[in-house]
C-alpha cells in the first residue's frame, strides 16, 4: 500500500517537474467547467495544469480559472489520470473552455431538487388558476350556437340564447378576451420567475442582493417560449455567460 502511494507521488512529481516555462509569462485567463461523461454533472476537484507552471482546481460547481500563455498547453488531472494536452492557441474561446471526462459522477446539487418541487407547485397553481377562471378561458368571442331543446318540447333544436346575447355585446366580448390574455401573460410571467430568479442567479454567479442583481434580472430575463424549450443545464449556462458579460461591462 505504501509502495503504491509512493508510486503515485512519483508520477505526480514527474508531471509537475515536466512542466516548463515561467508563470509570470502567463497572460491569458482560461476558464470553463468540467463535466462528466453525461455532460450534465459537474466535477469538483479536477486539477488543471499548464506547461507554463500555473495550476488550478475546479470548485464545487465544476468551474475553474487559470492563467496561461499563448504558446502553452493545458491538461486536466483527475483520479490519477491525465487528459491529453490542449494547446492554448487552438482554443477558440478561452473564457468558456468546457470539457467532459470519461467518468461518471452522481449529481450533487441540492437546488436542482428544489427547482423540481417548485415546478410541481407551479403546475398546481396553474391548474388552480385555470379552474378559478374557467369561464374566462372557455369564453367564446361571439357567434351563434345551436343547442338541443328539451325532449318534452317536441322541438329538435333551438338557438342558444346566451350566444345570441353575446353576439351583440361587443364591448363585453372584448373585455373578456383582454382579461383572458392578461391571465395567460401572468401565467407565463410566473413560469419565468420560478426558473429565472434571484436565488438561482446568486447560486450560479457572484452577484448578490442589490441594484446590480435587480438590473441583471431585468436585462437578461429570458423569453417565455425560449425558456419552455431550454433544459436546466442550458439555462444555467446562459445565466453564467450572461453574468460574465454583465460584470465585464461594469
């Protein structure tokens, strides 16, 4: 056991000794995230090494930052296994250099479970809202309907009197339609709020409560239709990229 530990230590020392160059020459900030083989779970504690001599580790969100030189290379070291070397000059976007390791790690973010629970409540709220305003959502904008007459009347069918009245109540119809549209917009806004909110943003970025966070939430509020098509991981990537752009401008 001791010999195995010494052997691992020798390998690690050899990798570090093989790193050449001067850390002071590092000028490019390379950052990104490390995923497992599923491209969904982020990996903590991955070591990032540069041939210029700098070193970094991924945090609890799988993020890393390391200063490198244009002529240097980087590689990732995890569970005693290094990846291939990546030349910095070949990296098109140094600010978002994400990689996937050929390993699997279980998801560990508790706030994902909270989002799922909150989503269930949101659906229940939406159903309750539709039931409460059932007449509004099912309201017909006018026109005539044929309704069956009572059997005892001996008449096959007759005009629906309520539809006939609504046909001539244009102002009422317009008011009902406007109210229905407002209810739909409120539902969509609540959906955006439950997926894109200050709690999620604070967990994924360095933004804290205050004017900056409020300004960010207004400026980068996503569109409802786009948000309904986005996976959680895609939304989190959008939030982090938007926050980086937002803070850089300031």
